[in-house]
C-alpha cells in the first residue's frame, strides 16, 4: 500500500476546519494538520497576496481521487490547490494511517 500527504490551501480557519472534519469523518484521511500561511500567487494575470490556511492530510494513494472530489465539491476557491506526494514513515505510523482510512 502506498501512502501520501495531500496539500490543500484554504481561505481561512473556518473553511480549513470544515474540510478537515469532512475528510476525517468520512474516513478519507487519518489526520489533518492545519497551518496559517501567507501566499503570493498569480491569478487571472495579476499577482495576489493573501493569508490562507494550508492542510496536510495523511492518507493512502487510493484515496486521492475521493479526497480531491470532496474538496472540490465543498471548497470556496474556483481552483483550489490539491497536491499530493508520496511519503515514507515509521511502519507503525503507516499502519495507523492504513487502519484509520476506508481504502
């Protein structure tokens, strides 16, 4: 089984908590960490800067598409950042992820 971290930016604490709660309660991720960040980004031809909250969600590679679909369906952004990367970790920690998610 392959494990991933899914990186998701959100508009703020309320949206971050809502998305995190939905992902965990539906068994799509084992855990979500939330961090306040300051982002500078290009959007529609203009440079923007904004405060955001980023989520780091721990799950399995099989759950990436359901996570992406759920986040897109409830996110306030027209195009939210939903990025994943493979992780390696302590065997017991990975087992906890595996047993905490649906797939």
